C-alpha cells in the first residue's frame, strides 16, 4: 500500500513537468530513418553494445522526448547530445522516440554477481534506515517503468546506471522535483553499484 501511495504522490508531483509532451505519438517508420545518426552510439535498434551509451530500445517514448528536450534546452548537460538535439524539432523527437519505444530491448545481465543480493534488496525494499525508497515503487517490479513518468531501467548497462546515479548524487544531473537526486544522495557508492548490477539483469519478459 505504501509503495502504491508513493507512486501516486510522485506522479502528481511530476505531471506538470510533462504538460505539452504527454502525447508523444510519433511515426515509427520516419523515426527509424531519423535515428540512423544515433546508431553509432546507441546501436542497431537502440541496443547499444557500449556501456558508455545507454540502451534506448523499449524505452517509454514520452520519457525519451523529455530527455531530448532537456538536452536541447540545456537542462540536461551533455555536449555530444546537445549537438544532436539542437538540430531536432519536436516532431523529429517524437518520431525517434516512437521508433525506439517499439524496438525489443536486450538484457545486459549482471557481471558482479556477488553483490546482487544487496542490489535486489534495495530495488525491492529500499533502505528504511536511510530513507531510500524501493526502486520498484516508481520503476516497477520488473523495471519496465511506469509510463509516462518513470522510465524503463531493466537490462540497462550497470556502468551506465551507476554513472547516472552518481550524477544525481553529485547534482550534475537534475530531475523534476529532485526525486532521484534526493534518493541518490542517501545511498552509498556500494549501494549504487549493487542496485545497478541488479537492474542490469532485470528482464521484463520474466
């Protein structure tokens, strides 16, 4: 009950940030053509093979549009992505997002299995002592997210997830209402690494 309530409260807080982009219904065919430039980093069909670049396949389309707009307007900092995003109109973003949302994601799989139990505990139940909410409260039991507010995380590279959690922790990456920032700041580096490994092996198909 507590987890359901938390998700509802967070949804109410974040909804204003998505006004104007809640209907990110783009053209999948057009998006495939427009996403050709993205293949170098994000891989064929959005399944990156390089841990430095995230997998986009199967990601919530509205979330992808939100991030592209953030790169374009400078709210999310990344020189390479800003260079691409500034060339895109909203319609282009919606098409690209629709294409990736319709691709089948691959699962990276955990590499450091020794810390999986710690990661699983954090993902499923959080850490009551430090005020860390369970990741599944927003990202779902299988990590597929709760569209359109919370992104899919399952199967993402552990290294990428860890880098983003550390960015939230340091303040170099922001999110609406600083929800992720507050959570990450309450987590130790070992906890962040453990939950990142667990997420890498999460499979929404199971």
